[in-house]
């Protein structure tokens, strides 16, 4: 009997590494392969069917929804569990994916507990979970610590604030909370477009202080738990009733004011998307003149 296998498809190396680390920690017998976009995944699957596909939606060359549609047209992949890992949580996109034959969703950003739960559910439905348990090396998983983006890159050695296992994936929120925060944020020195920063544990209204193609400098109100360096996140920006969902991680977290009890935090949000449409969107925002004259991150 061959190993139970999963294909991780995402154009962002950070997200692929995060998913792979979480899977290895909780499913030590699982064979994990990866593809950098839908086209590469299609080529891999044409040669070697797998037991589970974890796929991003927005990717260059071939999107997640296009890969899903192709998979359901192949005899060997018609019933293969296909989990869409996406920041698109609105009704129209959900309906589109369901009609194309998606098995389940994982919303970005996600906690490791949410990832593990969805994978267990998918493998159980096709009778692969018991087979995976039988293939696992003889070591206890009881003491395995919940994984997150920081632990994925530090081997679990860093102390971080972990989201509750029972917390649900945050859904995209409207710009109303950001508007409420804009006035006090502006008084703290942040002047720019308003948005919503989605973390695994919370949604934070934010103001963009500066922007480049690599990263954004954000101002958010301090809360509990505190945002963590290297924590995965999604930045929602609304323009003309359209919402751009930019995937990334927190590269730096600092107090905006020079005091330990600063009410406002300054976050450096590093983009991981390679989608040409998103890069074009960022280019147009920058061209319209953000606050680059004060600060140009990633230059």
C-alpha cells in the first residue's frame, strides 16, 4: 500500500512552508508534495494522482478554481478531496467553488488547528485517515504543540500568542470599523487608505501609512492578543465597492509612540502574492500617491 499523499499548491513560498510544517507535525506518515501554481500542479497530477489537494485560489498561470474544474474532468481525480485555501470568503465565490466541485474551504489567514481539522475531515471521508495513522512513525502526537507561522520558521522555539483552538476563521469585514478608527489613527501620525487586517485570531481596522510593491506600513490600535512577527495575515482594501485581498505576513511589529503603553502599533506587512492582478492593483495605488514621500518600505 502506497503512502497517503497530499499536494500543496500555492504561489507563495511562505504559505506552502506554513502548511507543510503543520501537516508534518500532525501527520508524520503523510507524503507531501508541492506546486508553485495551478499549471505546475496540473502537470504533477497528470503523472501522479494524490489523496488530497490543498490549493490556493488566486495564482498566476492557472488559478485554483481552474485547477479544480480540470481535476473534476479527470477520471482519476473526480472524487479526490480538494480543499480551497483562500482569502475569498464572499458568497459568490463560495457558490462558484461549490458548483465546480470543491470539497471544503480553509479561510486565510488560518490557525494550525483549523488546517488540521479540515485535513482530518477530508481524509476521513475517503477512508484514508486510518491508513495514515497506520503508516505514521511510532511516536506520540499528544505533546505536539499547536503550530503557527512563527513556529513554522523557528522550529517551535519562539514564544508566541496562539489563537484559541475553537476560534473560527475570521470573515472579511466591511470598511466601517476602519472608518471608525481612522480619526484617532490620523492623530497618531497615520494618513492613508483605510483597510482591514485579518489575523487568525482577530480582525483589525488599519490605516496604510506607506506602501510599496513589497510591503505596507500599517497603523492599528493595540489590542489583545498582540499581533506576532511572522504571523500570516490578509490585508483587505476596498475601492469602488471591490475588495482586494492581499496575502502576507507581519514582518515587524513596533509601538507607534515612544512609550511602552503606546495605544497604537506600527506593523510592517510583507506581501507574498505573485498574482499579476494584485501587483497591478498595488502599482495603481502607489501611482496615485500614497505616503511614499515620508517613507518607502522595501526600497
